[in-house]
C-alpha cells in the first residue's frame, strides 16, 4: 500500500494534479530485521531520526478527534437532530506536511502526516506523589496511536489500537478537507463537485461514516442529502480479494470506541440491507454475503461497495 501511495504522490506531482496524500506520522515503521542464529529478530525502525527534516509542522491546522465516550441524540422543537457527545477521550491530530517534488517539473504535491498528541494536562498531583506512570497514563493512551505502523492485531488490544489509528487519521483528514472547503465556499452542498476522496484499501473506510457524521451533526443536513454528497465524493481502491485483506471489525469494538460512527453504520447497513432484500426478493442466502453488518461483524469492503461511486 505504501509503494502504491508513493506512486500516486509522484505521479500527481509530476502531472500537476492538485492532490494531497494523508496518513499517520508513525514514530516507528514495521520493524528493522536482524538475523540472529538463523532467527528473525525485530528491532524498532525509528525512521523519524532521519526523515523528519523534510516535514513542515502546521500547528494552526491541528484537529481534535474524539475516541470512546457516550452519545445522546434527540430532536429539538424544530425537528433538528441534536447530538451530545460526552465522556470521550480527546486526541489532537497535529499535521506535518512533506513536499513531494515532481519529475522534470516544478510541481509539488503534499503528503500530510498526522501525529497524535494528548491535550490533557499532566496530573502534577500524581507525579509529585511519585506515581509517574499513572500521571502519564492518559498521555500514553493518546500518543500510542501514532507510535507504530501496523501493530499486531492477533489480540483485542491490538485490534482496538488499529481501529483507533484508522479513525484518528480519517477523522482528522475529513475535518481538514471540510474546514478548507467551507472557508472557500461557505457551504458543503457543492463538496462532491470539488473533491474526490480516494481510499486506499479498506483501512480508511471509516471516511464514509465520518463524512456522514459531519454533514448530519455539524452541518444539519438531512440523511438523503448527506448520503448523496458522500456517495459522489468517495471512491475505493481494492488491492486483493483475499479474505484476510478485506477488513471485518467486531461490532463491539466500534460500539465501544466510536459510538456515533456505530449509530451511522447501523443506519447505512439497515437501508442497504432493505434494498438488497427487495432486489433479491427476500432471499437471505444472497443478502447475507453482501450485508454490511452481519453476524456481529462490520464488513468494510461491503461498505465501500455500497457507498463509493467508483471502485479501482
């Protein structure tokens, strides 16, 4: 995925396409390999020690991402949906921009990398009493998000971290694009006419419900209008049909860490499943493999097929 993304960036810079790439500013790559007595030993790949000289911080464009917490929804007297999000963990997404120069041209593309930071102040009372690790606990939970590329996910903690990583960079990215668009045009009703958001494999699929969240909760659009904008903005690059590469998330994880996104996913899934059931005349043997939420799982590739206007 990284190799293809690099090709996209080089190609856009060379051809003069106004494109921006987005990802996480990982402190460590997957690992450095060392062979000791015939066995692989994995060492940290601390690429920032040589790579950060090319990165330009853009602190004034820092965005807040909300992880966990509780969501209360209700309609006001005018029938407008009100969403109250509380008891969440705030994580700051701090952008660093890396210029990508084109071949044989003066064009520059931009790669924006998000670093996770905690806005929560250090607990000086705990620190002064000698409980140093506990004083830093909330900082560590937030900043772990951008610590390591592709953490192991063969346990629940690793799965939770990957989910947080994916939502962190997707939310920060969509917020950034939306803010710039609104500043220029004063509305998001023409958003799909000015942007294509190409998601690279299923990892950024949460861009779909995140854009819906912003259009519904922050802009006050109705479902149909918001869905039209989303489904005319986001496109999908699929790399393989191997089952292990088409992400399926346990619904309990999304419910716990992304409660508002879960509510939106349920609505998307229900509407899509009704359409499939009608199309296949109630034959659930055909509906089941195409459903977005089924058997306690959220199937990200199916969500992409449902919501994206083009699949590459």
